[in-house]
C-alpha cells in the first residue's frame, strides 16, 4: 500500500516536472522568437558597454603575466596543466580585457599554494635581504581575483579560504621585517609648502610652463596626477572670484555620482604659485594646439589616458636633474633619497591644509576635495558645503587665514567682453579656445586668467628668456 502510494506520488511529481519542463521550453522558445535581431554595429556597441571595467586592468594583466613567467620557469610540468596560450581571436575579444597578455590560467585548477610560493619568493634585493612591501605583493592576489572575473574558468572556493590566513601572516611578517629595515619603502614623501614653492620657482626660471601649471593645479586640487591628466574644458568655470573644477569621475567613483566641486583662487601676491596666472600663461602660449576635436587641457588628441601625468612625472624629474644641488635641497625639505614622486604633491597639500595654520579648514571639506572616503555613515551625514570648500581653496592658494589678505580678490576687469580692448586681449590670448570650446562656459575663467596676465605683466617680463616657452608672451 505504501509502495503504491509513493509510486503514485513519484509519478505525479515526474508529470509535474515534465509539464514544467514543457512550459519552460515553450517560454524560452517564445523569448527567442520575440528577441529582435540586432545590427552587428549595435551588438558591438552593447558589448563595449557591458564589458566596461576598471582602468587598472592593464596593470592586473601585467602582474598576472609575471606570475605566469614564474610558473613556467620554476614549475614547467605544472605550467602545462595550469596555463594556456591565447589565440589571436581570444586576445582581440574586448570582453576579456587581455590587453598585452599572451597567456591565461585555467583558474579552476589554480591552487593557492602556487601563488603563495611566488609571493614568498619575491625579493627587491636578495643579496641584501630586502623584500617588497605588503601592498606591492598583495596586488598580485588582487590581479588574480580580477582577471578570474573575466575568464570562462572560475577560481576554486578553496583558493580564497587558503589565501586569507596566508596574506594575514605575510603582512605581519613584512611588518617585522620593516622594523629591521628589510623592506623597501616605495611611498612618496609629502612635498611641503616650502618645497612646492621652490619647485614652482624652478619651473618658471627654467621655462617649463607645463610643469609649472600641472604642479600648481595638482596642489590646489589636492589631486592625483591622473585627475589633472583628465581635465577638459568642460570641467572648470568661473564662480565669482573663484574658478571651480569638477572631475567627471575619480578613482573610486567610476560613475562620477559623488564627485564634488573644488573652488580655486588666485594668489596675486605670489605669482610663482598663482593658479590663475599659471593656467592663463599655459593656455595662451599653447592655444594653437587646442584647435582639434579633443577637449582635454593637457592630453594631446592621440594620447591615451595617463599620458599627460606620465609626461609631467618625467619632466619634473628632468627639471630636478638640471638644477644644481637639487638633491641637497630635497633633503633640506625632508625628502628621502628615492622618495620624491608627484604623488607627494597630493600628500603635501593635504598636510598643509590641515596643519599649516592654527585655523585650518573643516576636515570633511579636506576629505571631499581629496576624494577620500569618510566611511559610509559619515558620507551620509557630512555632505559637501561650499563655505568649507571656499575656505580650503584659499588656504591651498597660499593665503593664510590669520592674515588680513586672506579674502583678497583676484586681478579682475571692471568691464566685460563688450569692452573692445578686453575683447581684443581675449582673442589674442585665447582666440582658438573661445572658438572651439566657448560653449562649455570657460569664458568667465579665461577673463580671470587674462586679468592675472595683465596684472603680472611686469613680473612676466623679468621671467622671460629667449629660449623658454614664456618668451611667446613677449607680444
């Protein structure tokens, strides 16, 4: 009796499954019939959008390839099981983001122990017993995780379970080694306000206008070099006595939903660090190069992302090499040997803003300008305030809150472009920019820049040398 009952129940269950299977099959076939046949160009456009990913995929791929080379060299038998060579078709697949990688992993076979042996055997200088920092080594693990996301093969669950305690112990091990001086430090030392001013003076005196303006803008925005790299004519405009900058995106906000406005100010009492003067000179001198479709301020039309920031880094170091006793100067400003880097500008400006005065700006304003996270709770309750940001902008311009000139106005005209002399000056200095990008709303900012050039014209004459970019301002 029990067997008969269970048999009936089993039969009905199979029948329900069969009916459900028929229903699912009919539903999927209906979906296939209703699905439109898209044009090839439209399919490609959709794939490009759906495959958009983090900008550091090339770096992840480079790190993965270094791990591949390690396995091929140290474990050739294992390499045949874990690694496969990419075909030209696979390398060209935009959904996989292979970039320059030539091989990939069967990630489902990758044991954590192999990566652990790779990380534990990495030396900065083996003879001296110097190891890499934990952050440097951890990025190889990050690379494996990210590359696996775009692979048809998934990492085994055991990989993450085994890597977590290993990374925890590796961090402790390298912390002990660091206390003994056995870990290389690659972090940039902060560039203090005094050194920042000295770098600006060197840039002007040697005629390096690009270095000058990039440096001053990075300081005033408390920016990463890559943030300055991506600035376009639509990213800044005039607002009263300030020029406001706003990024399209930032490192941790690829959608650009939480980027904030950054009010920047002139410092008419110190032209070497005056943003309005530096940016005005740069746009005036190089205005012809903006007669193109690309609206980036520092990046050429054919150049890729980070190209301008890379050029700045190289030009800054080249400038230092041309300055006599520059190494001693850096030491005077507490820059350790090998620790001078453009990222130190961002550290230095943040330090100056918070500790350079007995009346510093609000910490939330500093964090928001630097695009640093405040944590989810604080980001909900501490929002952007224009008052705090304008106060911070004046501090970064080199104006001191306790001094009477803290609220000083920038050089400005009492008339606008209706004045024929001002209009003529705008056309001569920024004519190409106005013609190509006037619709972006940069006219107000350009008027402030022109006023600074006119105000400092005697100072500029003393800085002009026949072999420098500044010589073009002679006319």
